[in-house]
C-alpha cells in the first residue's frame, strides 16, 4: 500500500469514529483540520493509556 493511500485510509477511519462520538465531542472536533485532529486524537489515546495502568 502506498503512503498516500495509507494516509487517506487513516484520515477516513478517524473521521468515521467521530460519527459515533458523543455529540459534544463531535462538535468540538468538527473544526480542526486533519493534522490538528490527529494530534488531538493522539492526546486522547495517551491519556487513555495512562488511565489503564
């Protein structure tokens, strides 16, 4: 798979998750562009991992 195709697939997966997110969270994350959306989701994942330990 090419890097461009993988990037597009990752963006589409992230955005599809937002469809089922809590409406308040969905509204908060609707504005940022792809780069900011990825940074925000990465921070969520980091916090989630710390909470599991």
